[in-house]
C-alpha cells in the first residue's frame, strides 16, 4: 500500500515539533532551519501551515537533475537525493514549483523530504495529528494532488 | 514506428525515455556527435574541480541503461536531413530512415571575432573534450583570461578559481551576467568577485590575442595587455542548425516549432538548445538554452511524436541559478520587469542579499535574487500557476521574502 504524508493545516498549533524531529533525524541536530518540513506562519489569519515535498507525480526536481542524482524509491514513492551523485548545481531547487528541495551550504548538496524511508519522524512527533502518514488513496491525498495539478498549469493533455 | 533522435544531451535522452514509456514496441535510435556516453555539459564545472570523475557527468548512471531500455545509441555526426524521403545522412555517407525525427543537437559556443582566437591555449568550455584541454592547462597559479562574464562564463569562473588560477574576467557589457541580473545585482556580484581576488573588467573588450614566448598576450581595448597561460572564451551560444541547410526546415535563431514542438515539416520535431520554442512569460519564441527547458522540451516533443498533437505547450519559464564562489544568484521569467508593472526590491548591500519581484497586474511574472537559497522554486509555482495574487500582492510588496506564504495562501488556498 502506498502511504503519503497528509497535512491538515487546521490542526497545526505551530509548536515546531515536526521541524525539530526532522532536523534531528536527518542532520543530528535540533535546528528548525535544517528541517525538510517547515511551518509557515500566517500572522493576519493566525494560522500555521506545515509544508514539505508532496512526492509529486511530475517530480520536477528529478526530471531537471542533470546527473541522475534523484531517484524514485518504489517502496515509499519518495523522490530521494543520492548524495554521492549530487554535484550541488541547485537546478532542482528552482525546478520544484513548491519550493521544497533546498540547498544546504554546509554540504554543498541539496536536501528534501525522503519520507524517512517509510517511517516519517514529523508525523510521529506531531502532537495534534496535523501531520499523519496515511494510505495514499485517502481523499486528503487526492486533495494534495489537486493542488499539485493546479501548479502544473504547464502542459495540458487533450488526448 | 521508427523514432530517430539526433543529439544525446538532456533533451534527446529525456525524449528517448518518454518515447520508450509511451511506445513499448517502437524502435528508438539515439545519435550522439560525441564519443562519450550521453553526458551533461552542466556537470563539467564539477569535473574541473575533481568533485566528480568523467562518469559523474553521464546523464544516466547504470552501465547498460540504454541497451536495457532498447535505445540504440550511435556515435556519429549527422550531415543532412531529407524530409521528402524521411531519411537522415551521416558523415560516413550512410543514411537512416525514420517515421518521426527529433532534432536535439543543442548549441555551440560562438567564436568571438578576435584575431588569434584559433591559437593553441585558447579554448571554449563546452564539451568533455574541452574540459580535458582546460584541465591540462589550468594549473595552480596559471594566469587565465576568461572572455565573457555571462551565465556560462560565471559558471566556469568558480572552477578556475578553485583550481588556483589567477583569473581576469573581461566582459564587453557594463555588468556581469547581463542576461540574468540587473545593474544592482550585477554590481554586487562584481564586488563579491573582486573581494575574492578576481580581476573583473566590465565595459572592456579583447582586441587581439598573440603568442609570446610560450604564453598568450591578450590586448584589451583599454590599452592594457595581460600575459596568460590560458584564455577561455564564453561569449554566448548559437543553436546547431547549420546542417539543416537545404532541408526546408524553418529556422530563425533556432528551429521554429509550434505548440507541439513540431517544425514546419510533418513528423520532424525539435527540442532543447536547438529549438526556438515558446517562452512562458513573454509568449514569444526564443532559444532559452538552459537545462530545465531542454528536459521539458524533450518530454513534450516525445509525447507528440507518439500521439500527434496530444500535448500542447504554453511555453517554458526561463530560469537560472548560478553559484559564484558561494554567492548564489537566481532569475525567473520577466526578471527585468514589465511595462507599467509594479515591482518591489529588497536590498542588503553589505550582506550581498537582493530580492526583486516583478508583477504584471495581479500576477507575478518574474524575479531575481542574490544570496537567497531557501524555497526559491516556489517562484516557479507562483509564476506558472497564473493565479491572481489578490491580497498577497500587497503583502509581497510589503515583504517580498514571504513567497511560500503567498503561494500557499493564493495558489493552494491553504489559509
Ligand atoms: C559548462 C556549462 C555549464 C552549464 N551550466 C548550466 C546550468 O548551471 N544550468 C542550466 O540550466 N544550463 C547550464 N548549461 C547549459 C546546458 O548544458 C544546456 O542548456 C543543455 O545541455 C542543453 O541540452 P540539449 O540536449 O539541448 O543539448 P546538448 O546538451 O548540447 O546536446 C546536444 C547533443 O547533440 C549532439 N550533436 C550536435 N550536433 C550533432 C550532429 N550534427 N550530429 C549528431 N549529433 C549532434 C551533441 O554531440 C550532443 O550529444 C551549461 C552548459 C555548459 C557548457
Ligand atoms: S521536491 Fe518538489 S518537484 Fe520534487 S518530488 Fe517533491 S514536490 Fe515534486
Ligand atoms: S543539486 Fe544535486 S540533486 Fe539537484 S539537480 Fe543538481 S545534481 Fe541533481
């Protein structure tokens, strides 16, 4: 069964537990700035929105990579950076229209969500179930896909 | 179905993969004019600083990738195309028939009309062969003159500095990367380079290169002369269309294509640096000559080769990212602005941070930046979605860094 992260922004209190868990898992430090999932704050509305890579079907990042350094993990559906092959050219960081693959100047390579190999720490750390890891067929996932399609206002298939 | 793809760069290789996905039974031939396995020019700077070996530049890494996908790769130059009998001719006189043809022959550097440009020790930086020649000469403490501070010039610049060369950059126009950065950002980039010991001469041209005691003597139009061990030219590129003479394929700067990336000749498509395709923000036709566009073209052309007129294409968004010794610059779309459009600029001169957003009415149509690296891809989402920004326009005008919030709030209606 394909699983995916489901984000219910309405439940997020902005506690940043997910950012801390992500940076600890992936970088070995508690540093929200190094997290692959980020909380965005909407002062006027008094809202918080956690956001990260949706492992979108188009995989703009993977397509744009000039050296085949982003791979599809068939087990999780994640698009995963292969650090050894990545040259740090940053083309993926401008190709992803969701802004969810980013340059890490400490390593000279890029980082993005890889679903922690199928057991995402952010979902486990979230105390309010704003982030859950669920069966990809659930409607929430379809909604996330619909947003992705809106962003891909690029090419339109007519056949 | 016989699919023939001329050119094994990112456009050609992506197209072959898409052809294979959509048509399992098709015969696919991929033709490269170079001896190496299909590789990425973009990776050459990383080869020059030994971050990777030559195989690190290969577009696909597993050894039998192309045979495994039944893609027949041939290494030979194509000299002519004959749409009438649907065949192409090779340099050895042989020919090959096709049902559908993709021309993805890329571009080549322009040789500036400078006396002495053909001397040994004067190189361009475009192919793996060029990279080997540069690596042999660009040794520590070698004086190197880089002619041209455009996008490609600036990409090689970093590699030359990291190799320990003494670098002088000569640019004819008034600033660095004039096709990507405005005066302010171009000026900051120049100061950044100068602070790292690079001599940057803008508004300066090379008059002549001469050989002098095993060295090269480079005369500038400001009257000065520089002695160099290596001269690298990066003065723009031009689509590889010369071999199309007599084929009746319409060309301008590149091959003229319609919204399906088909040329004026039925069954002949073009993709990548050789194609003059639609530009998403201007609506006009241009050779963008960047990697993401090449890949996008490859995918769309291949889809239409298998299913004619099935995938219409609103154009590629021009975008660039450049890392110059740690200062990262980015540009998207109409970064230079729209007539009567609003814009907002955020500048921190001392920290080399710059962000410039360009609007057309309620839409974001372009942006450029220095020193910003996080979530910058969302600019593509904001521009390509063509969603009116509503309240988010004012909020961006007040604080242009809130790009993710603007995207989540307007395009994805998440708040
Ligand atoms: C040093 C360097 C750094 C770069 N960095 C960046 C970057 O950071 N970001 C970015 O977006 N772009 C960058 N580019 C540009 C990018 O590499 C090109 O836009 C991209 O390679 C275009 O892909 P393409 O498939 O259209 O053509 P190419 O990659 O040029 O491939 C063309 C292919 O056609 C073949 N060919 C040509 N003529 C013939 C013929 N007559 N017969 C048979 N085969 C032929 C060639 O051998 C080659 O295989 C860089 C380029 C260089 C040189
Ligand atoms: S990083 Fe962006 S382009 Fe890549 S899979 Fe995730 S959402 Fe898609
Ligand atoms: S930064 Fe790394 S993963 Fe991203 S496109 Fe470049 S090589 Fe590929």
